[in-house]
């Protein structure tokens, strides 16, 4: 697949005039920001992470919008397969919606379009980066990205008034700049292990890990902390 050329495209203005449009590295409009979650089969971990991300963003902003697109795929994705039943159960327990999900195999076009790729493991991250498309600076394991995001001062990011897209792009740049300085305490610290075929209790444990990792990421993306419910 040949990627579109980078630079400035030509669009049509409100009065019909030709105007310049700022585009991303691969030529896609800058009014969207795509988060791609990657695991192996795209029936357990990445569907949970995708749907929880959507749920948490909508919970904080009132709607999933503002140009933010969240999707997932698998390096050995079960194309067209439903989400694992235990994964659906875990999502329901968090109040998230699993409706309409179908698995996808990871393709070049998914990586090309993604502004941020979050993987379940280091092996997945290596596979995404090996596909090329300048993916290295925008591909992290989920837990790696969480660790880096925690070290970023929210005051250095654009305010939400400037839009989620602008804030998200700044967040990825800041995280990439910190990567060589904030290393994982152990090799396993950046891994989310595969619950495929495991009992519901293990799926719940994995769901809890994903929830914990996503919380600071969504807070940084939206500029809105999670709701707290008290007596």
C-alpha cells in the first residue's frame, strides 16, 4: 500500500473557494485523532481497551466526539469474530458497551491512519513498529504510555478549549520525548497478559489492569479527572 503524500492538501472553503488544509504525515486531515489498540486475536484485550476508552472519554466529556476515534485490531486478528463472552461480561461490569464489535486483523492502513497505537505487550509494539510507516514515535504499550503520561505536567498541554485533537497530539509528542528517560522497573511491568481461554476471574483481573492503566491516559487526553462517587 502506498501512503498518501504528506504536506498540505487542497480543500473547498465555505464559499466554494479552494483553501489549503493542514494534513498529517500521511495526508489525513488533522481534525481527527485515531487511537488504535492492538493485541493478538482482537477478541479479548484490545476490545476491552477500545470499548473502555470510548466509555471513559464519553463519561468525562459527555460524548465521544471532538474528532477522537478509538478502534482496535489484532496481529493475528480473528477477522469478523465476536468478542469473547468473558470480555463482554467485564465490559458490562464497568458499564461499557460491547455491542456491534467484530474482530479485525491488523493491516498497514490501520497503522498508517493511527495517531497513537497502544499495544498489550512489547511483542505487539515491536510488530507494529516493524510494519514501518514511521510508527515508532507513536507506538507504546498501554502500560508504558501510562507511565510516561503520569510524568507529564498537564499544564504544559493545550487546554481542552483548543480541542481534544490538539491536546492529544501534544500528549503523544511529550510521551515520546520522555521514553528514553523513564524506563520500566521490570521487563514485565509493561505487559498486559492474554486471558484468552481463561476463567472469568482472570478476565476481571486483566480488565482491572486495563482500567487502572487507562484512567490517567483518559484524564490527560480530556483534561477531566474521573468522577468520584461518595456517600
